């Protein structure tokens, strides 16, 4: 009856194992001949009787034992194979260590040392397949490493090269979340430090599972997810709106005929909207913001451009301005407050203005625009209460000011009611 024996040349790893099929009643000398044939041409110059065979029982995922295996039971040439394996050998195990003769030009100690170095190199050096995901983007690349010295941060540079991150994203801006390559298993691996990372990679190498999936997050997130306390901490600002310094808006009087006509049109528009729109939700209030912005834009005879839902993305955020006004090189970003949360609205506006100035600094300007390359303005409103914001970049340090510690309230609803009554 034939059996299959898994063999490994001493000093190699389990990835180099090979199988030999032989009858149990055959002598070990014939097993040596079969191994010599199997290992051609490497063993062509080695007489079969010079091979030493050692019986072992090492699981194929225990490469550490293969580096220096315990060789206690030598297979004698005059014995039969069945004398050593009376039962079927266990699966997924190394059964025989093959020890070639020592070269006459190399001492035994030198050869052992060389084999140990080779085994160490083969044990530690691997090429992993990395499946990197960022948002809806997915890239796969090869990552050659030395498992013994690799650190978590070393994978960030190749990730930065293959995925389209926001401009100026640095390795320290990336947060990595590793999961197994198996699509059915989305459980996150707790690889929080270099030691656990190395240990996990070693276990992958032993199991010949060299594919790793990593989900990447950055400091960039939707603008609406930012909290004011976090924004203030990030940019080094005062911790609340009422602690922000104030600036003078320099409001002009609207006494020209054009301004009066536009204001009359605004009141009429508000009156019609107030008459037909019911409810007091955030969606309701937003219907009253655009008439103010349209009127303000119209005062400038085309110099000011109004953009609804203008999408922007950068290091700290991504998403659209609710509205954006542009006057030459000046940007005015408008945020519609949700759920009466002015703190969140201010956080969103500050991050958007910071991003706008980052982008503005990198493009070419004419002389007029250059004067405003480091300055932007913001409006945070629910349609009735309005904050006006000034954002200045002083070198790399942002400075935020508001027109007042409390919002300006435009109680136009009463006027609309009086207009509806014919006042």
C-alpha cells in the first residue's frame, strides 16, 4: 500500500515542501532515490546514499520549528518505509527533513550558519497583496517587506501614492483599519501597534495568506460632521462663539433708488413665501435665505456671483457650500443652520472658509485678487438670525472674528404679516 510523505530540505520553509509517493514495503534506500529524482536538478550531483533522512512531525504552519528542527529519528537505508509509518501520516505536516551532505569546500558550521541566515531571510521577507480602500476608491498593490522590521507607518507611503487623497495629505493624517481579506469577514483586526502588526503578518506568512485589506480614513470628513469644539482645538481658536473677537462690518446705507427697488422686491418675495409656506422646520427657514442672498448679489451689477451648492474638498472636509458668493478674490461662504444648532453651523462655516483659503492660496491671482488671498467671509443663518464671520490667515495661523457675540435677528415675519393685511 502506498503512502504520500511530505518532505523538506533542511533550512527551507514550508513553502518549499514537496511530496513523494512510495509503497510502505519499499526500503528507505529507494525512498532516497525517489527524493533525488524529485529534487532534480538540484540533487543531480549528490549520490542518493549520501542523503540523510529524518522523521519529523511538524505542522506546516510552524516555520519557527523548521528553522532548527529536532532531528532525532534517522531513517536507516535497510529499513522499510512501513517500519516508520505503520499508519497513514497526518495531513498538513512535514514528515521528512532531507539533509544533503556537507560540501567538502564548506565546513559544517559554516553551512549551518548559512542555512540559518537563509531560513531567517525566507521567513521574514514576503510580498503582500494590499487591497486599500478609501471612500469609494479601491486600489490593489504589491508590498514587499521584511516582517521582522516592518512598522505600521511604513505602509502609509505606498498607500498615499496609489489613492487620490486630498492635496497636502501626509502619512500622519491617515488612520488605518485592517480587516481580513475574506469578503465575508469584515471584523476589524486590532493592529494598534508595531508589535501586533508584525505578529499578525507572521501568522499570515505561516498560513501562506499574503493578502491584506485596509480601510483608510483621513482627518477629512463631511463638513456637517465637524463640532465647534473640535474645530477650535484643531485651528487654535477660542472655544466658543461668544469668545470670538468681533470686527466692524462697515454696513453701507441702502438709500439709492436701485437699493430701494430691490428691498421692495425682497419684502414682496418674503410676503408671498410667508403666505404660502407652512410650518417652522429647518427646510421652511431655508426658503427665506435665498431671497436675501439674491437681493444682496443684485446690488453689485454682476460683480458678485452667487453659487448654490458649490462643492469643495480639502484636507479637513468635503461637501458643498449651501451658498457661496464670490466678489473678485473674496469668498463669502453661507451655511444654513440645521436644528437651530448655531455651534455646528459655525464649525462647518469655519472649516469651509479655511479650506477655501488653502485652495485660494495655491492658485494664481491678479493684483486685486492677491489683496484678498488670505481673507474670506462667512454667513451662518437660519433665515432669521444671522452671524457674519471674518476669516483671516495670518501666515499659517487662522484668525476668526464675528460681527457680534450674538446673531443679528431680522424679524421680517411681523412685517410680512402687516403687509398681508394691507399695511
